[in-house]
């Protein structure tokens, strides 16, 4: 769909402007499109993204990879990645009984 191409261009502009709030909105819109328009998400990923939406230190998230399972990527405030990931993983475990595997890159 054309909307995803427009979101990519808008995300580049948001990154260049350091407008991380807008970037987060674009990530969430992208996830919704992947879920609703392409139907490539799964309930577990949707739950993870919804848990991210409740995080004050996270701007947004979306599924990544080929869809039908896999991973999400989360944009957070600088230095908040580990704590956001831990809270999201904890919420996921409480809701599903499953353990989320978390990878947080080192800051540069």
C-alpha cells in the first residue's frame, strides 16, 4: 500500500528533525496497517505493541521481520530501553504465561 511508503518517508523526516513523538506515532500506525491491512501480525505481537503503548518512556513500536510471528521493534527515550523492555516483558508474561526474549542494543 502507498500509505506505508508515505510513513517511511515521514519517519525519515521525523528522525532528521529529532521528532521522536511523531516517529512513535508512525511506528504504531505501521503496526496497525500490518495487522489490519496486510493481516500479518499475530495476537502475541499485538499484545506486545499494546503494552508498549502504555509505557510513558516509549514512543511506539511495530512488528518487524516477515510477519506471522517474530519480533517487535520499540522506540524509547534515551537510556530507557532496558527498563521499558523489562516492563513490557513482565506484562507479557503476566498476560500470557510466556517469556519474551528481549534484545536491547548498546548505546553508541
